[in-house]
C-alpha cells in the first residue's frame, strides 16, 4: 500500500468494513475493532508492504482513540438482545 493511500476502513466508523493483510483480518466496528488470524513477515518486499499497511492501519486506530478525548479505563461489553425464532425444519 503506498504511503499516501488511506486504510481500507476508517476506524470505528461502521460495522461492515473489513481489511485483510495476508492471513490477518481486521473487522471494523463502531464499538470495537477485531483482529483475527496471523501474519508472517519475511525479508522481502511483500512483507515490507504488509508491515507498512499494518502500521498505517494501527496508526489510524491510535489516532481515532486519541481523538476521543476522555476514554474509560475499559469499555463496557455491548450486549445484543437475541430473539427466539421458530425452527423452519420441524
């Protein structure tokens, strides 16, 4: 990713954007950003580009958090209400 390129998502802006770097997936959310998978770095140009992209994305996350002003010590868990549905198979 070139130095002037924007990250694949704006941190905490939506609940849909996803960025994939090698085997690492970053899932955007308005309350949390989740990272899943693994990412290997070798001594090659592809690894350098992945490292730069990861660094740029993490810098955007840090900037978004720093821009919040007052942050709680720890964010509360967001619980989504579930609803039972009829089993369509029986």
